[in-house]
C-alpha cells in the first residue's frame, strides 16, 4: 500500500537511541497537555473523545503515534529499543496514551496490514486520524470458548447478511468500524467455519447498547446485528479463515502493547513508594516498615521480569521466529501482577483508597486511584482469553501436558 494518503508526519525522529530519547523527552515536555489526567476523568464524554482524537493527530504529526508500525504503512519502523524508550519517556512526562484508540492502533491495524487488501488498508488513514475501532468477538454463549460463536454470515450475491449478538465489545459505543467474527460455514469444525469482516458500525441493523461497569464507566458494549449487510469486499482474507487471522494478529500485537503496560506497572510501584512516606504506620512512615518494603521490592522485581520476558519474545519476532505460547505466559503474568499490585496499593493506603472520586471516565488501568485500578484489573483476567484459558494453553502447548478432556 502507498502511504501517500496518510496524514503527514511533520518531523523525522533521530535513529541514534540516546538522541531519540532526548528528542522524545523534549517534544513531550513541550506538548504534553498540562493537567489532562485531572480533567478528563470528570469531563463530558464528547470532550474526552475529542481530546484523544486531537492528541492522536498531534502525536502522529511528530511521528510518535504509530512509531511501531512498518514504514510502508506510514509508521516509524521503530526498533524494540526505541519503542521501550518512547513508553519510558511518556511515563516520565505523564503523557496521555490514546487509550480509546488501543484496538485501532493495535489489533485492527495489525489485521489490516497483514491480511487486508490494498483497498482495505486505506482504512489505516482513518486510524491515524483518530477513528475508533472495536471488536465483535465474544458472545453471550461464546466467551472463553470463542470458537463456539453463533453469529451467522450468509452470502447473498456481493454481500453477506449478518445476524447475531456480540458482548463485551471494548469501545463499541464510540467506534466507527469493527472487526467482526461470524460463522460462514455452520457445517465445518467450529474453528474452521469462521470468517472475519470489517463492519461499519453505522450500518442499518446494528444496535449498540452500553454496559456500565462497576467503576461507572461504559468502556464495553453489547452489539445486536439484525440482517446487517456487509459488502463482500470487506471480508478479510479467505472465507472460513477468520479464526487463524484473528489469533495470529491478536497475539502479535499483545507483545507491543506489553511495553506500555509494563511502564504503567512501573509507575504504580514508584507512586506507592512515594505515597508510603506520608502514610502513618503506628507513628512512623509506612515506608520504614520492613514488611511493606519487602513486598514492594518483590513487585518492583516482577515488573522488571515482565519486561525481560517481553524483550525476549520481541527479539524472537524480530528474528522471524514464532514465540509460540509466550503470549499466554505474558498475559497471565501481567494480569496477575496488575491485580496483586493494585490490591497491595489498596491495603497499603487504607481508608483513602475506598473514597469514591466520582470519576465519569476510565483513562488508564494504572491511574494510581488504587481501588478503581483494582476493580479494573479484573477485566484483564477475562478479556482476550481468561486466565483459565491461558493456563490451558501454557500447559498443553508449552509444558506438553495432556489436553483438557472435552
């Protein structure tokens, strides 16, 4: 695909790693919106969406929004080391991540780049302009066992007619486009009769209903599809090959996303270390409590282990090797670490963590509001494959244990 249609990148980042770090640091110091993390949680939904769209355009103009994308698709072609530096500096500068674009920049983009036609890849233009994508994968009866999905796609001439229901669709309420898994061959084995489509979320027959979470936010939605017509040229890849496409791109993007997630965990460890100096622990600072210090040090070490594990996987990918079940190991390790660390933050900060800040919007999994972060952490043990599913994959594919009885 030609990148002529993409938004213009106005600056060319340096390639030397030290120079790159200083360049990123200087740009973020000049451009990071001040007080954004105090304003957005209480802002109107429309203002939050506009903020992230504007910020995405600004980041892209500096070559930072899609630094990890290949250059032929308008990205920066950044090395693993450069991606790590970028995430470190964004954390240091308290710079907002375009969270509402997580699926757009990650799974959707990877799917289009690896499996899309040239015409389909033109939708990458909209992604760097701030268009939001969602995923239509899970269903009420097909969550952990996603391959049991029942949404049907019936071919009629140059279109597919879709009927079914999706649930837990991240960003579904705000999305312009969606990646949709649907069954195109009901007689084939369940993993082989699934196709993946590009769904225009404004199509007739698409009904989106928000799901309000325990935090009060509406990050997820359920999507009802009634006689929705999708043009045949929005089928991605071959018919009945959707399961393989979805799995390969999802696992690949998980590794790049883990760089950002690790930096978020590192910031939580630093925040708790700082807060502990002003928390009373029987007349002395909590920071002097040996048991607290030991536990905090354990978490700090595990955050670094997560980073080393991800670096190893990314190096394998860069060398063209298949990391196998490493994606499941990373997701399981991160999910548990996030849950345990935020729970430790709740216990350590005491009553203050239980005061409801009345936030309207979730802007981060690692915001430092310990109770909200802990509640949100449970989504990571479910979304993208439950922890139980990840353990099965690790046991069967990595440890060579017998398959789970059916």
